[in-house]
C-alpha cells in the first residue's frame, strides 16, 4: 500500500482519481510555459485531478548537436519556480548529474531521473539526499520487476518519497512497445506508478536524427494504463506540437487534453 504521507502533492487524491504530470517537453521560452500551465491547472482543478507541472530545464539527451537544449539553466529553472508560485502547483524536472540534483532541488518539488540513467547509483543517491520526491523513469531496456533495485537505492539513502514511471520498452532499433505487466510489477514496491503516455510512443534513432512518434495512439495508451491500475499519468503537451522545439512528434495537442481526461475518469469510475 502506498503511504500517501510521503507524497504531499497526493494528499487530495481520491480513490476514483489518478494524478497527472503534464507540460511541455522543455522550457522553450519565458512566456509560453505559463500559458500551458494556466490551461492545465484550470482543467485539472475542474476535474479534481492532482496536478504537477512538467518541464525540462535542459535537454541533455538529444540525437544531434544542433538540437535545441534550452534557454539556459537558471532562466529555465526560474520559470519552473515561478510557475509553482503563481499557480500553487508542484513542478518536476529532469536531472542528469549529481551536481544538478542539488541545484535543481532549489527550484522544483520533484526530481526526475531519465530512463537512460535509472541505473546510475550516484545520481539516484544524490537525488535522494535532496529530500525531494524522486521520479525514476524505467529504462527502455529493463523489466518492471528490476526497478525494485532503483527504488531501494533511493529509500536506503533515507528518502521514502520515490515514484516509478514506465515509458515503454525497446522493440528493435526504432520503435517502442508497452508491456502493461510492468505497471503491476512496479506497484509491488508500494510506490506510485505512472504511465508515460507520450514518450512510450516515440520512434527513436531515425536516420534524420529527429525522433519520430505516433501521437494518434496517446489515448489508447492512456486508457489502457488507467484500466490496468496506473496511479498516475505523464503527458507532454504543447499548443502546436509541430512547432515544439523537442519531442513534438509524440506530444499531445493541448486542446485535446481535457476531453481525454474526461474519458479516463469515466474508465476509472467503473474499476
């Protein structure tokens, strides 16, 4: 059983609800994230869904050197901090090194460990020692059951506020598939388990050096995740994914998210 007291942002979570982490892939500027946050806060409040604003302050894992990485660490982190203050919501961002853990913890509520780094012991320990909630994305190369060791690293470092997120498994070189057994297996750790409904539809390693995706399947992935008991959902969203500076090929268009969440609540209500 999940100990909700370890997760302050989940204190209002009702039995027939899930929670949501959503926002743009990366902080692209200092204005548009506030517009996205405003819309998402309004929607989730009306639907009584606990909400966390998501935005990477820097994208460290890009295929090409000329890919957009960010507007500068301090500027982007201040955007996240100010969104949290203005809308009274927690915020989450990725970290990539031990040094970044302490730095980002000054600005955000949740530190996210990227999937490729989920086995990095020093990074997990550094994130744990900040005292912030740590959301670990399951590596595309790992089973759900094996993530118990990542949870142990955080908890044995003195931090009981840890979450796990599934984002699919590699299926050959340029595709991912979702094995929903992973949600069941990761929930054995008695921590919140989240389904990443957008990154799980990526088509990585394209010859052009730009990741592809199948956003038309986001609704399918989300419905199935709720049906099998996922505690939360992760979605990247943008007003115009075609113009997004990162991961636009697998984002959910912002104006579609309310209708999708309403459908998901209906599914949750019959479980």
